């Protein structure tokens, strides 16, 4: 296969990995945990967009519904499932999100069946680098830039970081820690819904996000779980490398290649290529 075609295909795939990776970064920066239910939340939102598309015939109404639904689901997850576990130890939220992943996938299968169903692209998908691929890349870059500005230069972003890293101190200076955590989950789930919309075409089914989540988590670890721009770079790099592996070595080696990249990065830079090392007193 032509090298240029593989590179362009890798950019399009990398945009999807970067989008879901961004949702993981937001959660991590807001709560210091990895949300393993994120692909299931994204899946439900994509199915809602699918239902609206089928009912109305319009793509963009479904797009808006999915993003809004993502924010609502994220807020409800934090308030109803995660917040009651704040004093139960670090493993409790992880177990709950894994359980939520299985439940939401099962519910999606019961409602929409396990059969693959046609899901539309935002724009024309034909060509080596189609308008749909360009849209995915641009929307991810814009989203990453907005997240960076939010965390670095806005009061809400600074409060979210303070609530995540020093919740007791933040509460003493007037930060409403619970509200900041809810905002973090809302933003993350909305970005995750965007990832679901990019990953679902051309066919949606209950396990469509599983592989995407593995690669998105890999991209986030490569770039640094606390670094939005690093995660985007990691997503694009991973997409390109996996596209080249698939094109020249075979699709069956793609997962192994992703695992090898992850092991190498964790061995050399445990905090990610762009992550910040945390100094600890001994």
C-alpha cells in the first residue's frame, strides 16, 4: 500500500484515539483516576445519535444530542456512583467504572441489538484523506486547544486542578470541590461522546469502542495522563505507527505493536513522553 495513503489513514485513526484519550486526561486531571467506563458512555451517546439520525434523517441534530447526553451522563455518573465512594479507597471507583462499562454495553445490546448497523460520517468519507478525516483531525485539535486553555488560563480550570490534587486545601480556600469534580466528569464525557461519534462509522455495534479504548489509553499513557497536548500527539503518532504496521506487516500485528510501544514508553518514561515528573519527599 502507498506510504502516503497509510500516513493519512493513520492521522484519521489517530484523531479518534486522541479524542477518547482526551476524555481520559480530563478525568485524570480532575479526579486523579482513570475512567474505565468512558468507552461505554461514548457508546451510549453514539447510539443516541444513531437513533436521532434514523428518526430525523439529519446528522447534526444527532451530533448535538450525543454531546449533550455525554455531559449529562458524565455528571450523573460522578454524582450517583463516584462521589459516594470518595472515602472507600482508590480501588472502589475503578471497580465501579468497570462494572458500569459492562452494564452499559449490555443495555446497549438489549436496546439496539448486537448486530452492526450503519452509522453515517459527518462528511464525505471517500479518498485517501477525505473531508470526514479532515473534520476528525481539526475537531480534535480544536478540542485539545480548548482543554489546554481551560486548565492553564481559566479560574475553573485552576480550581479543577486544585480540587483533584489538594482537595482539603482547595476546600479551605473556598473551592467547591464536589462541583469541580462534577464539571470535570461532564467535560470528559462530552469529549468522550465526540470520540464515539468519530469512531462509530461506518457500522456501530456494542463493542465498537473496545479496541478504540485500548489504543486511546495507550495514547494517553504515551503522551502523559496529565497532558492534553501530549495525548493528542501520542494519539496521532500511535495512529500512524499502527497504520504502517497494518499496511506492511499485517493487521494481526497491530495490537501487539501497540502493546510493545506501551511497554517501551513505560520502561523509558513512566510518566509519558510529555508527562510531568512528580517530586516526592522521602
